[in-house]
């Protein structure tokens, strides 16, 4: 367990409170198909989920993230404190391969004031997560652009 003083509702706050990189935080998002089937999605804290990519892994079914009210009412979880372990055996779990780029990662403990640190491969293996590309290609990892690139300009362009 990695307790912290302040409530962390966002991945960046959790990373700061726990003294780790944002890429080590594993965001757990819960989506639901029109048929009310759950899908759990794990991505690094510095990446953005792409639902369209998830759809191809579940047969193209329409899919939407569950809102805070639905998650609280139907699953007794709070956004910002969703532990993927809560859904183990209850729903298919997809993990973006970028989660595995970090040896050690932090997941939510289910409490807004604590996380759990473990090896990314142990998380994948314990959950039986299917590794699948589910993040936006626009995600920049740590939020910084590669050296020599400027936002909105093609490579090799100058802002002058």
C-alpha cells in the first residue's frame, strides 16, 4: 500500500502524492456495451483512451464509459478510486501495452487516499488482462513533444 495525505481524484494528483511518474499510474476505466456488458480498460496515467480501438476487440459493439453515478450505484466504486481487482472475473479486462513499459506501476486500492504498487507483468497476469492497443496515437506519453518538434508544426518546420 502507498497511502497519501490528500484525496487523489486524478492520475496526476495520485502520481504527485505517491512520488512517482504519471506513466506509472494505471488508470482503470469501466465501459459498458448497449447490451450492458462491462469492459474494463487499463492505460497509463499519461495516455488517453480511444474507445474506437476497444470496439474492434469486442466485436464492434457500441461502447460508452460508465458515468460516476452508474459506477457508484451498480458497482460501488468511485471514479478516481477504481481498482481493477474489483472487476477481476466479472468483466473482460484490456491493458494497453504501454502499461508494460513501466516495470513497477500503481493501481488504485479502491480508496482515494492510497494506491498499490506492483510489477506491471504481475498485474497483467493476475487479472488475465488481454494486452491490446487501446490508447490514442495522439497520446504523448509524458505530455512532452519529441525533441525538435513544435505543437502544430510538421517535423522540420520552424515557428518563425
